[in-house]
C-alpha cells in the first residue's frame, strides 16, 4: 500500500481501533464531562463532543424555578460525589434521588406554564441527560443514540434495587438524545446492541 494513501475503515486494524474507542469513552465516563455526541467521519474516526455541566444546562436554565435551580445544584454535587467515589452504591442513590426530583419539578412546571415550547425544551434536556447521539461528522446527525449503564440515572434506578443484577436493556428500553444539535426535535431510540467498555462497567 502506498504510505501516502489514506486508510479506509476496512484497512484499519479493527481490534486496536475498538480498544481506542472504548478507552476514549471510559476516559469520559470517569470524568465529570457530559458526552453529548459522537461524530464519525468516512474513515471511521470518531470525534467525541463533550460539554461541562454549565455548558449543558445553560441553554435551558432560565426555565427553571428557584426550587428547580436548587435541585440542579444538588444534582451537580451528588453527581460529582458519585463519579469521584467510582460509582459507589451509596452515592448512586443520592444521585438518582436528585435527578428524579429535578424531573418532577420540570413536569410540575409544565402543568402551569404559558410558554410550553420553552419548558418542553427543558424537559427534553432532562430526559436526554447522560445520553449521546451518534451520527456522521459531515452529514446526518442523530442516526442513533447511546447511553451508559453507570451514568444514566434512569437506568440506575433499577440497579438501586438490584445492584448485583446483570446489565439488561429491560432496565431502560427507550431513550432520547440531549437535543444539542436539534433543540426543536425529539427522537426516541430503542435498544439494539450493548457494548462493554470495561470489565467493571
């Protein structure tokens, strides 16, 4: 092969490539960054689009009540403790508690709001939290959606009751993306395939 010729996905060593992708995803999951999108170019090279806590919530934070803002702050602290504890069961409970408190507050606001579109955007952001879309870097986005079994609070709710249970799509059969690229669109995705990033998660 000409050394100057670019490699296609077929030419790449699949084993090393998969290990690289797993390693990058694991690195993100062990950090406090929020993975919102994975864009793949024609050669199969992924670009991981991440946001910090403030970047993720700023577009919709004005729609939160004072109570909602306090819950969001509590969720931030609980999430940090959960991640830094290396995903302990005790901190998982607190993390899930504040997430569902936030979801409840947003649903309550939807019942008494005039600007339903703005609040719906907030709801989509909450439901898409810790999910990420997958698409082409130069074209269609949101072709698929993924999540993590150690970071998604909706999935973790089942693990609180059954901490030793094997990971199973029945715990979270349908997810939606975090609407970063298409804030006015909501798409639902059902479980298709499960990938193991690490022996521990």
